[in-house]
C-alpha cells in the first residue's frame, strides 16, 4: 500500500467522519448522503486491498497486514448497521468514531506494508 493510497483513504474517511459529527451535533439521523460516504470509503478500501493483493512488494508481516485489513473492512459496515439502528444522535456519533478509526488503520496498514510492523 503506497503512502498516497493510505493518506487518500485516511483523508476521505476523515471527511466522512466530520460529516457524521455534523450530523450528530445537529441531532440528525443517519442519512443517505452519510451512507454514500461510508460506502465510498469501503469501496476505496476494497480497491486498495485488491491492489495490495496483486501488486505485491509487501515487506512486512503478511498475516498482520491482512488481519488489520479485514478488521478495517468490517468496521464501516458495522458502524452503518449501528447508525441505522440507533435513532438518536449517538448513532451518527458511532459512525464518526468508526470513520476516524478507519483513517488511523489505513495509515497503520501502510506502516505494516512498509515493514515498520
């Protein structure tokens, strides 16, 4: 995973997190635009994973890398389910925290990829 890809995913996930925080502060429920942002983040993660699978060059521990990757993939759908199910402002707050977690984990994936595991 190149630094450009990792930082692009982190920046996009952080933007979605800010949007979710705005939803939470305004007391809005989980909305379609928020869903599309989380879904786009998930698509970016899948594309990065496919690229990592076929590009190769992984210098770090592959088991550690792929376990972090699978965990990162699971976080966004779990947050969406929680956000839709919780009709209070905290449902979107969970989505915001999840997207910040995805941002941090994408940078961690880059570090593992580069062998700084």
